[in-house]
C-alpha cells in the first residue's frame, strides 16, 4: 500500500509542482470516500490536479464547466423520446462517472449547484422519477474562484458541508515556478500519464482506511475540538456531527498514508484545516483550525 501511494504522490508532483501537501490531502480525501473542494484564483493548477488524479488512479473522468446558464438536467441527464421503441430513454449526464470535475462550481446558479447535493451525499441520482446509482468509487472534485470575483454565487453552507475537505493551492514558490517555465507543457505531460492503480485496489485501500484504529483518547480529542467550536464565541456556528465524522475519516486516511495502523493526534491536526475551515465562520480573518489546535489540549 505505502509504495503505491508514495508512487502516486511522486508522479502527481511531477505535474503539479511544489504542492506535495495538497496532493496528499487530495488523496486522503479520496481514501476517506469524501469530496474535495479546491478554492483559488484562476491559473494555479486546480483543474490540472483533478486531471492528474483521475489519470493516475485509472478512474473514468468527466468534466462539467459550470456557467450561469447551466441547468440541473445538464448534470444529471435527461429522458428523450425514442420513436423506434415508442418510449422515453434516459441519457445519463456527466455525473455518472467515477471522478467528476465540477469546474468553477460557484459560477452556476444555486438551483444548478443543488443538483450535486443528492449525488454527493447519497451516491445516487433521482431523475425522471427514478433513482439511479452512481458508479463506485464516486468522487467529486469541485473548483471555485474566490467569492469576490465577478459572476460568482457563494456556495451555501449546506453544500459546503458536503465537501469533506477544502484546499488552497496558492502560487508556486520561485523554484517550482522556474521548473514550470523551463519544463514541458502540462497538457503534453498529462497526455503521457498512465494509471498506476486500479479501481479494485483503490476500493481496498478505502476499506483499509476505514478500519484504522482510533483509540478512546483520540475520540475524546475529536469530541473536545468539536465541543470547543460549538461553545466558543468566535464562531458563527459550531461543527456538526457530520463534520466530526469527516474529521475522523480524514485522520484515518492520513494515518494510513503515513504507514500507521492507528490514528495519532498529529493526524487529526494535519487534516484539521482542510476539514473544518470551510465549515466554521469566524468573526474575523483568523484561522479556525489554528485556534482550535491552540485552545484544545491533547488528552
């Protein structure tokens, strides 16, 4: 397991330069059976990271470019009347894929954004009065531009909560940007990438991550973090039970990637910002995860 995951991180890092931590968080999110939100300014590699993960993991990949005129049926699919059979035939939308890239998700209207909710939470789609299961595994990577940019619709809390993690790529450092300028075009590199893991192996790793041991003391620590977020005056609303489960799942995946069979408090702290910062509204510009780590002692 460790060799295959490290190989994934290394190969992805050859395309998305200088972002090893973000790549590891994205893989941990997938191992935890969650969905990933990447928020940043255009042009820093958000879409490229999604392409790289799909190619290296050998997943069926579809992309939806979210725009203001996108309709829910453009995502889920639509039934079309077939004259030969004298019946309606359902044509699946792009959401019926193993890895879906929802590009610039906050440029679509709230009605269209909500079309993702059932799929992300239930792994199924109800269209034309019929419920259809999505492929396994099913993983959504959504990118969004900062809310201050023109033509964006802020994601509501109910949809943000469906994303297990949110990460920021940021600008590359000087050395990584120089390698980018001197190196091969990223699109050419993507064309030459081959899968280094099969879907069956990925599902086995997801099952293994869910079985990583979490001691009672570790669960006490997670509960203390969640309780502090609910009681502290600096947060608009505390973390939900879903957020606590997400934090535990992400920490287990991080421990698995670190070749451990039990979760440590350091694993919780490593994923805390990615799991909670988009769920907690702070009174000021502070870092919610940093405040939690500073305020809550490890049992």
